[in-house]
C-alpha cells in the first residue's frame, strides 16, 4: 500500500508547488513549461544538464 | 529547383514559452519527412525539407501569421518546387492551412497534405483547398501520386489518396502498408539541420501499433499493422548516424520499443556488441517489461525510458483498453530502476470517460507513489479527443461532450471536453491540482537526490 491522500490534501500540495514557483494553482501549467533540467523531462538523462555523468557511468 | 518541397508547419501561438525539455515538439527533427525525402530521392526526384519551427529564433517554434506568410514566400522562391507536401498533426493543421494559402498566393503548384490529422479528416483538407491528401504512411503513395500528376494519369489508380473531382470527394482505397521496412532507404538526414535539435539522433525501428487504446490514434493510423525492421538494418542505420553525423545519443521514436520482449532483448544485444559509447531513450509498455529485458536495455545504453500508464485507477485503466495492470506498472518501474536506468518517465491522462474525482485522486496518488518506486518524472495530461481515436469517433457513446474543438489547442493541456462525471471547468481545476501535486513531489524527490 502507498500514501493515498484525499483530493483536498493533494490540492494543498499543488498550492505548495505554486508557491515554490511564485504563481497560483491556476498558473501551474504555465510554470511547468518553464522547468528545465535533469529532473523534468522525458529524456532528461540524455539531453539534460548532467547528461555526461550518465555517459561516463557506462564507460 | 527542387521537384518536391516538404514542409513541417510551425507550432501554434499557445506553444510559446515551451522551450523546456517537456516540450518534445521542438526538440526532434521531422524524421517522417526525411523518410519521404529519401524514398522520393530513390525514385529520382530532388527534394528539400523545411521545418518552419526553426524560423522562430526564440526556440519556441512559433511564427506569427505574417511571418509565416513571409517565410513561405521565401522558401518557395528559394526552392522553386514543382510540388509542395505539408505534413501536420491536429495541433499544427491550422498552420498547414496557412502554408497552403501562402503557397497559393505566389504559385499554382499542387499542394499535398499528409500526416495523421488529414489522414482522418481528408474532406476538411480538400475543402480548405489542398489539391490532394496522402493518407497514412506516405512514401509510396506520394511517389505514385507525383508520377500520376506528371504523366496525367487517372488519379483513381493511386491507392491511399483523396482528391476532389467535379466537386465530389474521391477517397481511393487504403494502400497496403510497407511490409518489409528494410526495403525503405534510411531517412535523408542530409536534408535536416540536425544541430538545431535537442534530439539529433531520432531513429525508428518499427511502425504501427496493434493495441486498441481508446484515447490514441496510433493504432488506427496503422490499421493496427505492427512491423519491425531487421536488427542488422537498424544497426546499419545507427552506424551511419554515428559515423556520418557524429551521433552518440539516440532516441527510439517507436510507438512501443519493447512490444516484443524477446525481439527487444536481441536488438539490445546487437547494440551492445556494436556500440560502446552511446546512450539512448525509448518508450515501452509496462506489461512487456521483465528484469532480464531491463538489464539488456541498460547494458545496451538505455538511460531514459517512458511508460504510458494513463491512470492510477484499475477500473479506469481497464475501461480505456490499455491492457495493463497497476501491479505491472509498479513492477516495470522497479525493474528498470533496479537495472540502473536513471530517467524513468510514467505519463498519465485524466478526464477519461469513466474518471471521477476519486479516480483522479487515485491517479495523482499512484503517480506520486511511482516516484518512490524509482520513476523520476510522472507528467499528467488532459484527455484530448484527437481525430482517429475511438474517443473522438464515439464521444456520445462514451458520455463525452466535445465542448469546443479548436485544432490549434488540441494538445493535452487544454480542456476541450466534459464527461458524464465531470464538467469542463472541474476538469481544468483537477488538471491544475494533479500537475501541482505531482510536480511538488518530483521537486521534493529531486531535492532528496541532491
């Protein structure tokens, strides 16, 4: 089993995220567009800032 | 002068500020057009590819209407083509139409529409003024069509096209798919400005999808005909990409790279034997993943993998005919994480016909849970009624009302529907909560790793 938060608690999490990026919950979709880096992106380990570390790991 | 100019439209205005790696649209070269170009070249035609996204210097891939018109005039003057082909998805179709209008304002050459959107809505494209629509996979069809036009033959003999004749729309029968993908030449990468893309090393090892997911049009586009290339043919293309274009980061853009587990393992083995310093990413299905395959992927250089999970509620997952279980997803993430693959994406959709507030909470919680299991990125989208999907064709039967359908906003993040359980406004609110709650956890996990 894993943590199963009710929707109102998940909404609080969303508010926390919005505050981190100085926006409102309504502004979250726009804020996520601006995220870059190794933690945000489908192929970030290959295209991201620290991609060379993953390549070196294989050598 | 070129025989055929192949054009990829710029992105719609709503795509601005999308330069991040979330925004895959601008990061990959148009490999489909490169396949068309290489086939036409093999048939004796000269070709050029213009990706209009690259004319936006901000990197967003967006051009204003006036700039788009000016760019099209410029490329028509530069290439002086005898035919123009424009490939579009639903989101870029309005810009494909603008390109058509811009071409026709300076030239009377035939303009051919292709791609997934016009494959399913050829009538709309013809009524908008396109001279022909090439439906589904285009290599053989566009080649035969050009020959028929040049030799003034009867178009009805060309399978897989749509056109107007005496005010009536003619759809010729669907073309048989290319059975032997190895018979196709490699994509013409010389026609692409590869250095302009984040994903320089895009490659496709299979075509088609046999699966019946009701929210996806990939299966319908291929009539569910799944075909794989031979391993040596794939290795040969990768060798060419490595030696000719200095590519060492590969992106397998197959709908599902791991559809056939044993075949995927065998390909990984060959990649591992032939390439010592490459890394790559692919898309996979959770139900095909097993520890041995996960290790094979890692050993061959896989460092990023994506699973389409779609829902964190089993009943909803079953209703969309995805054919996977939540347990399989959790296991798959665990296997690839244990194998050492560092970048694991699990993507979700909310707003399915059977979704409720509770099932969407389940999805958010499951996405957050997978981040504890080993996933690194779990984005969420809104259900989008793309033409060609069962959802689009049978919306009423699913209890879905398509409230509005501006093509240029038909792209995962715009609420276009309401369901029997959720209004459009509530779906938008739930989407914001889902994104925020999931990304907050991604942020926290990233902080933990630092």
